[in-house]
């Protein structure tokens, strides 16, 4: 069994991005500029935005955090989006979700200029991804593809089972793995909460990608010997073995499952670090133009 070290790969990709920024600057061009819009003070969102800003600094990108109180109106947020769409100094921006209940996430996402939509959530980018056109790919699935690439894990002709069909992880993951290409070309099964015989489905997977949001849900009896297991889930559970009284686990029961795998991502340190790196890659693309 080999551990897929997302932390190590993320450091490597960030170094490559920093080198690219230096090349741009040496050619007299400006560094990529990412803006993060944060409405309200949801603690998890604050943490995510802070780590995105920190990652930008690490690679030499310009980053701006725009903070607004939770009682801002939808109209006010749409005006911010409109300004960002027109600001030529901004290459890409994200509106951190979730938004307060009185603001329509759909309306806001639809208002983002697809050319600056570095989260890849706009239907225009989703459509381009599905048809294989150059597009900003959603960060978590793109990070997973990058891990498979960097470890040169064979995917062509393999059976990939994805558990979870969210718009940000499971569904785009299934699309990317089924596309043509050296690090794709899988036969894909997409499982979800209404899937019958989930265990039988999972047992058929050469590559099992788990994103259902339930701690340690996938157990050893659901995994084929030699499978590649990618664990997207992240949960804090009580532990009497740590000082904090908590530990992080994924959607996979790592201790039980790992011995059966050819490759597996740990939690933390697997998929998580790659998500932010993908956002940086999209922002660089936004600066240079999608290719
Ligand atoms: P979500 O809640 O939006 O979607 C969960 C999906 O799992 C749904 O499509 C649902 O149909 C499916 N599901 C639920 N119960 C199921 C069951 N018993 N059997 C089969 N399918 C079932 O979740 P999400 O946003 O896709 O996130 C999934 C997990 O990944 C969460 O733990 C989340 O915290 C984590 N996550 C991690 C990262 C990262 O960067 N590491 C990024 C995004 C999400």
C-alpha cells in the first residue's frame, strides 16, 4: 500500500506556480490577482478564505479579501459582483459559500463572469467541462485528477466508482474520470443516497472516490483488494487520544481499509491540500487565458 501524499504534492505544485509567477514578472507582467468575497462570519468560511489568501501569498499572487456583514442585501452583493466582473485588475474571484439565507446563491453564481469564475461553478464552465472544452475545473475534483497524474496511477479502462453526486465534488468527478485522456478514460459508476446495493457497487471499483460526507462510512468489506481509494470527506470526531479531544477523519475507515489498497489518500493530508492548489492553478489560467 502506498500513501498518496497530498501535502507533499501541494508543496511541489505551489513551487511550480511560484516559478511561473516569477517568469511573468520577469517579462514585465503583473502577478495573478485573486479576490475572495466573504459575507458574514461563518467560522468555517473564515478559515477557508484565510487559507486561500495565505496560499496566494505563498506563490506570489496578489490577493484581496472583501468582507461584508451578514445583513448586506442581495442587491448590494450583486453590485459587488458586477464591479469585480468589470475590474481589469482582477483575474479571478470567488464568492465564499454558504451565503446568508436571504441571498440567492444561484442568482449570485449566475452573475459571475464565467471568465473570472475560478471556482468553476458557473453553468457555462460546467458545460464546457462536460463537453471537453477548456474550462475552470471545480477545485476538489481537479485536485484529485492532479494527484492521480502525479502518482502516475493507471486509470484508462479501469472501473471508477464515485460515491456522492454533489455539484462541487461527486458529479464533476464522475465527468472528469469518464473523459478521454491518459489520466481519465475510466468506466464510471456514480453512486448516491438512492443507490441500491452500494456495497456491491463499491466492491467492483478499481478506483473508489468517496465524497458522501459521513465519517468512516466506507469499511474494509466494501473495498476490493488492490483498489485505489480517494477519500474526500473531512470530519472532526471526538478522541481521547489527542490533546484537543478531537481528531480528523474522512469518509473512509482508514485503519481498516488502507491494508487492502494499492494507493490511498489519508485524512488530513490527502485531497484537502490539493483543493486550494487547484484554485491557484485556475487563477493563473485566468491571468494567462484558458488553454
Ligand atoms: P454533499 O453533502 O453536498 O453531498 C453528499 C452526497 O453523498 C450526496 O450526493 C448524496 O446523495 C450522497 N450520499 C449521502 N449519503 C449517502 C449514502 N448513505 N450512500 C450513498 N451516497 C450517499 O457533500 P459534498 O459537498 O460533496 O462533500 C462530501 C464530503 O467531502 C464532506 O465530508 C465534505 O466536508 C468533504 N469535502 C472536502 C473537500 C476537501 O477539500 N477535502 C472539499 C469539498 C468537500
